[in-house]
C-alpha cells in the first residue's frame, strides 16, 4: 500500500494559545507520533516527518534562523519565538498582525518594505530579500524568503517561509565595501570609487546636457619630503594635504586620492575657466603653505591639469587622458601652476619626450652655454655681480628657455650633471673678471639634497682659482625642510667653504619671514611675480616688500628685486629701499664674451632704459583667427592681445563701434567691439574679459558647447580632434561682405 505523505497544510488547527513550553514543531511531531498508522511505510514516513520537525525545532532553538507563515491576507499565523523576543513581543501578540509590519522602509541599500508589499500582493515567491527590521534604532537586518502556499484546488492560502539575522554580515560587507571605496590613509574616495562616480556623473550630465570639470593634481617635490623625512612623515603630509583640499573644494565637488601623491577632483556643473583658474590658484596657494610634520617645517607645491566635459571629451577615459596631458604641461611649464587641456598638448607631450632625449646629448654636443645678467645697485647703477643663466641652443629648434628644460632635466635625472657643469663654467668665467665682481649660480633643489654638493663646490673653486666669497649660490625656498638635520648640515658645510647664499624666488607663495632669521642667507631675491603688477593701484605688494626689506636690513642681508622692466617699477622699488635690481630695465643676460668686454675697465655702470610704465600684460602674437560680422566670416590676424582687448589686422575701413565675434578656435568665441580703427588695424575690446590659461596665455571663460552644435544637427558620438568647424555661422555666400580684407582687390 502506497503511503500518503503527511501534510500539515492548515496550521490554523494548531493551538498557539497554549502555554505549553514545547515549541510548535515539538508539538506537531508528538501529535504525529501519536497518530495511529498501520503500514510499515507509513511508520517510516511518520518517523521521517517527526524527525524533520524535531530538527526544525532544534534549529529554532539555536536562534540561527526563524520561520514564519501567513494566512491569505498576509497576517502572521506562525512566527518563531526567538524572533518575537527580538521584536520585544510575545508570539501570541504577533499572531494575527500583518507580516509586513515586521519591516520598515529603508534608505539603505537592500530591499524595501515597499518591494515586499508588492511581492506579497502578487503572491510571488521570494528568496533572501534583505529587509530592515522595524525595531528600535533600526540597525537590524534580516534575510527573508517565502513561498506561496496553495490548497488542493490551487487556491492561495498564505505564505510559509524563513528568515535569518544578517546584521553582522551586512556590517562587515559595508565596512569592506567602504574600505574598497576609500583611501585608508586620508579617508578620501579612492581611484575605484572616483572612476565610478565620474562615469555615473558623465552619463547623467550627458542626458541633461550639463558640464563637469575634472582636475588632476600632482604634488611637487613630495618625493623629497618622503626621502628626507621618511614615509611616516610623508603619510602625515598627505593627510594634511587631503584636509586642505577638502577645505578648498567644500561642497563644490568631490576630492579623491588616486595614488601616491596624486589627487583627482570632480566638479559638476563647472565650465567657467575663469572660476576654475581661480579655484586652482586657491588650491595651489593653500597647498604651498608650509606644513608642520614631525616637528619639521616643510614645503611642497602642486601642479594641476584640468579637462572639461563635454568640450574636452565626453567619456571618462578621454577626460582623464586630457587632464593628464594638461597636468604634464603644467609640470613642464615650471610646476606650481595649472593648465587647461587643449588639443595642441598632445603634440607638446611628444615634443617633451623628444626634448628629453636631445637634452641627454646637449652637454656632450656643446649646445649649452651660460649667459650673465647684471645685478645692479639700485642707487648708483653700478653692477655688483651677475647671475649665471643657462642657455640651450638646440640644433633644430634654436634657443630653448631654462624654464622649459630645467624641469625636464630635473625629471630625467640630468640636473646634477648640468648643475655641475654650470658651477664649473661660471667659476672659470668669473676668474677672468675684475675682483669685485661676483657670480651667482642657480642650484636646483635636487642638487641641494645631494650630499656631494659641498665637495663639488670646493672642486669648482679649486680648479678655477676663484675666491669662495665671489661665488653665490641661489637656492629656492622650496627645498627647505626647516629643522631637518640634512638641511642644517648642508647650510653649515656651504658656509664653511665661504660661499654666499641667496634665497631665490622669494614671495612665490610660501615664504616665511620668521624662517629668514635662522637661515644663513646673505641675500633675498624677491621674485618677479611679486614685483609684477605691484605698481597697479590697490596692490598690497608694497607693504609686504617694505617689510621684507626692513627685516633684511636688520639681519644684514641684501635684497634684489627681480624682473624690473619699466621705469615706474624701478622708481617704486628704489622708494622701497630694495638694495639691488635685476631686470630688463638695466640689461638682459649677456654672453660671456660680451661681458668680458663690458667689465674690462674694472667697473660697469648701466643706465636704466625701459618703457615709462608697466602695462597690463599685453602679449604680442601673430595669430590667425576668424572674425565674424553679421553673416560674414573674415580671416584676420591678432597682433597683440590682453585680457580686455586685442589689436586686429587685415580688414580695411571698419567703423568704430562695429561688433565682431572673434573665433579663436576650439569653440572659443569672444564678442568684441571696435574702439579704434586705423587703415588695416583695429583695436577691439572684448565684452567679457579673457582669463589666464595658467601658462602665460589667455583663453575665453566659456566655450560653445558641443551640445549646441549637436542641436544644430551635428552628430556628437565623441569629440574628434577637428571637432569644431572653422565656421559655425551662416554660409557667407548669400550676401556681400561689409568690409574689404587686406588681400582683396578693390
Ligand atoms: P631665476 O633664477 O629666478 O632667474 C631669473 C629669471 O628671470 C631669468 O630667466 C631671467 O632672464 C629672467 N628675468 C630677469 N629680468 C627679467 C625681466 O625684467 N623681465 C622678465 N620677464 N624676466 C626677467 P631665465 O634665464 O629664463 O631662467 C629661468 C629660470 O630657470 C631661473 O629663474 C632659474 O630658476 C632657472 N635656471 C636658469 N639657469 C639655471 C641653472 O644653471 N641651474 C638651475 N638649476 N636653474 C637655472
Ligand atoms: Mg636665480
Ligand atoms: Mg628668481
């Protein structure tokens, strides 16, 4: 006889009100055992079932999980005791209440009560739903499964299911996912997390046609701190950098650390290059302030590369590549600056690699030389000494600026040999000059950190026969790690040799006046960025320079103002009692042979000669741009440009007041009005000021959005290199031009 398996379909028949201490499964299994069955198979089946029920009972008692069932309207018909206890209720109290009431709506990841409501209403099965328990602080989570139950005729009669507590598991998952998304040192988002955010952000912003900027930051000279003060100090420094970055960015964007000393910042809805430039400058200045690490004062800098979506790319790869190239350019441009991405950077990155290769051979090919710029007594015009400035005459490219090749030499590990060469050459040149003439040689931070420097200096002096007091070493403040024993020892060793020490580029953002009192300098050189624009009304530089001069005098140090070009600047600097001046107003650097002639009489006096007034940076250039007037597009030349206007050449008889749209390429359009007009040249004024591109150039604040161009019917899957059409204006053929261009035959 075939035995029917025992069914416990209708749990309603069990009396839950009983105070019997036996559990539900215990009671059922004993009831089954009491049932009279006569066949052996039935016995076996009963035994199996009762065994299963006892196991379930044991399981319930271990509190590893719980069981539940509902009737067809969703009210609880059974719930494990232990669960009721957790809910601070009795089993009896919970019976008859809606199952859904055990859970709460959760904002955390997991499944919400609302999802469960939906599933129950559809009478669908569900497996391991993560639900938040509706208890106390809400910190408890369950994984719940359920299966709909049908009667013999297939009618839904309720649910049965189980659940277990997964609070601990979720906590550790959360913790490990937090660890996976955050940088454990600084607490900032890490590379994985920020790339995810960037991707999500880009796809959302693309749909909504919004913009977003990314900044890549790389700390300058961080390696030096790490090497000198050790990794622990390096870590501490990174933490402080992270804090300053968070302060600078605030709620504007998200800051992350993507590797060693590299950071990435995402800024949604940001395309204004003026604002981005200001923000970058604020970051650069904040990060360049001295840090106190392990009782030592140290200074680092930062370079920033910026790319903006959709202009510079629409995918995260394109944007990162763009920002990376821009960062590279910022570093190549002399560090401590920002750079916007532009398409010509792809070429410059290649150029730099080639330059690096060429620089390796420059010394042996005799392509390097030293030029000497006089340092003049501000009162009487007598030249007291010269600064040796390295020149590279590239066989194909001609002269290359040290501002370009010195950073390359530093990165490519070539600076020590270049520096040693400069030291030797400067000393051997200087012995040929009159005795009262000094020579100043620039020493890179990398040379300064090299223990061999004092012996190299001694050797250069010995071989050339130059007296130590005629040699001055120019050191930039960036190398100082105040309190570091190495620095102190280097200073002491150099002073013992008897050479003079000058603090170069003072005023570039991180100078500490108090530090000057302890460092053994003979001279402070006030950086030209500090001098530049100081004659413009409202500048506070005068007061600061006056303070520096007073302190220097008290400490018996000389002062030199660098980069004086105009007569008004010279007058101003004299009024401030700066003792020496170095600048084009006296002389540019001259070749060694020329210098020999100039000093042969034993004294060299120069008369200042320069423009009367310093002019707001007006950059000379020769650049072809498009000028659009009504529906005509003309090709014109820009001869010089400033933030507020430009001199345009190529059109004749343009009335004053005429409006143009100047197209500088890459979507950069500027509205301009003709203010002066003379034959083929017009002075134009921009409606909105141009802004610094971070590298001595200018750019428009905003660019024409590719979205706009797309809405005019162009497809933009991704921005190709030649994305922006030369002219995005109406076809010029349908009307006559208003102006003649220089090349037109009249
Ligand atoms: P620096 O040591 O601050 O040198 C002064 C720079 O200012 C020189 O630029 C000089 O030509 C420029 N200058 C002087 N007067 C004026 C002026 O009136 N107007 C303007 N606009 N500029 C003026 P240069 O020769 O291009 O050198 C740039 C930097 O390259 C130097 O800045 C120095 O940091 C570095 N450098 C040059 N030669 C050497 C070298 O032999 N070794 C090392 N390590 N660095 C060097
Ligand atoms: Mg110098
Ligand atoms: Mg300088």
